[in-house]
C-alpha cells in the first residue's frame, strides 16, 4: 500500500511540475518587466529541478510518470492566449499565474490527503512543490 500511494503521489507531482513549467513558458514571451521575468524564470528552473528529482524517484519505482491532463492543459493554453490577446500586460500574466498556482496548490493538497500512505520523502517533495507555487503567488502579487 505504501509503495502504491508513493507512486501515485509522485505521478501527480510529475504532472503538476510539467503543467507549471508549460504555463510559465506560455506567458514568458509576454512579460515586460525584467523583475517579473527573473521571478518566473527562477520558479520555472526550480520546477525543472524538482521535476528531475521526481523522475529519479519514479525511475527507482520503475514508473514513467504522468503527463498533465490534456483537456486541462488545452483549457489552460486557450485561457492564457485569449486573456493575453485581450490584454497583453504583466498584470494579466500575474493574474493567470496566480490562478494556476492556486489550482495547483489545491490539487496537490488534495492528493497529499488522498495518498496518506506515501513515504515521507514523497510527501516532502509534494510540500516543496506546494511551497514553490505559494511563493510564486506572493512574489507576483505586486503585478496584479
């Protein structure tokens, strides 16, 4: 049971990291502020680093991980492009990223509660990912 919950939680973290990286990459070309650009790039790099750690742990479990839900990814991409077409500003970027981070935090906390038997290392990875998302929302508030 522990191994099953560990793998399931790692898969959700893997999907979350991939979604976060893709979302940041979608908005970066629209960012005007150098400070916001650095903030988002740093967060993306931290997501990539955590993603590498997650995939190493998944490899050790002989698992291939999980991609984000294609419907959720498509909806996110459409919302991003629609909003940025109407208002291509740093405030719009910050708004989109805040919404995405909030959804990620909510989902990750749900999975953390759902897969209670996951090992402590995996729970720690999940909490670190949650903290990354929460920190980004704090860092970009000034652009809302």
